[in-house]
C-alpha cells in the first residue's frame, strides 16, 4: 500500500528521515540565534544573477543523511540547496553542519513550512526567522511552494493544491508582497504535484502562476519533475504549460526522479514524485524546452529516498550538465554562423 508523505505518494513502509524534504511543518520550532552579517562565497561559481545565455549552476539539495558524502564530493557541485525548516526544527548538529557550509560553496534557500495558501494571516514571526536564515546563508533567493500544508489549528503534513481562482490569487498576491517586504532576496514560488484538483478552479496552472507573477514580480522555481508527474496523471500537455509562462520568469529549477505506482484501486499506474530514482528522460526533455525561454540561475537535483544509491545522484548531475553543455554549444554555433552570415 501507499500513503501521501510530504506531498508525495510513497510506499507506506517508507520512513521519513530527519533530513528529508518533508512538507511536515513544526508548529513551534525552536528559535535559532542568527548572525546578521553575510558570509562571503567560496570559489564555486554559484547561482548569482542569471542572464540570457548564462550557464546555470548545477547542484543538489543538501540532506543531513548524505552530509559526509556531500562534503567529500563538494567539488562536483556548483550549489547546494538548503531546506530552511531543517535549520529551524533540526538538531544543533544539523544546524551546525548546515552553517559550516557557508563560504565553502554557494547556498540557495528553500522552504517547506510557510503554507502560503492557508486561508489565514501569514506567521510573520516565522517569515522573519526565514529572513534571518536567508541572510546567514548568503542565499541569493528564497523559494517556497504554491500550496498549503496546514489549516488553523491543524498541520496537514502534505503539500496540497489551491483552488485556482482569482479570489485565491488575490490572497496569495497580498501575502507575496508581505514576504517580499520582509526578505532581502527575491522570493520564488514552486509548482507542486497534486493528487486532486479543486472543482471550483477557474484558471489553468499556468494562468494561476501568470496572474500572481504578473502582479508581484515573484519568480518561479520550476519543478520539471512535478510538471511531468502531473501531466502523466492528468493528461495535459506540459509543453503548453512551459510555453504559457512569461520568458525569464523561471529563476531556479528542481529536477528529480519518481516511481510509477500500481495498486488494485488505481485504474492505471500513478506517477509519484518520490524523489527516489534517476531523473526520467521526459523530465530532462522538459528542462531542455524550458531553457529555450528561461535563464534559471540554478538547477537543483532533489533526492529524498534510497540515499545509498549515490552513483545515481552523480549520474543525474552529469546528465544535467551534459544537456546544458549541448544546449550552450549549439547556441554558440548558431551565434557564430549568424555572425559569419
């Protein structure tokens, strides 16, 4: 049997590890004393300002389970993505391990506990803690999910979709502006996977994002695996979604590999964003297509299960780099031919 964990459908005997990117938020995480000074970057190129034609930084999401392996292979990555809630709710050892990376490699910041879609005011104390963490990590951006993970008084433990209506978009727009006013770096919203959609949704996924981005200037963290999974499960064209997004709105990208789940109660195999297997070719093809009109600063590989399969992680990073190298070599050739003509 399977269950939904962290917004993903996984085998019911799979246990979430303390270092995994679970959407379970902690209602009252321990307060962390922060430093206000910003640490310098290391020698890695890192995800700074991306421009058209720039090569994105490629890296992985930091997981405590893979701390020693990550440090041993640090030179293979341009960037690590830090899940900020692991700092807020993690042990002293976890926080120390994360903060020790500052200055060794560029870090970008990701969250799972904001629940921007909850029909209630933002937790401003939480937002302010996030702002301090972002500064301490010297992160160039802060990303969160366009989703809700709790309702007043109850943590739902999953990334859940929002009704895609103009009224809901107006609520998100107001919250985005509040977050932007309290955080010193660009704020990004990520597309999620979902196991249901609201019947009163009026807008497509792309229209919902375009409305929010157009009103606030917020960028998108494009998860190509989430897009691929949703398109498989709901039968829509993922390329149409990418083509509908404004050029340049995607600032970072997530890639991952999931699994196809089969159960007696399912009419057909269900694509699950389990972050447990190699990245499928279809997701890499979506990345290629997105890069035709987008210039993300960073591409981050997520892995939250089967941590012993580290060679798969390195192989996926190599595949992403190969796709990028081929794209930029082709662009260079086209530019050279155009100049010669």
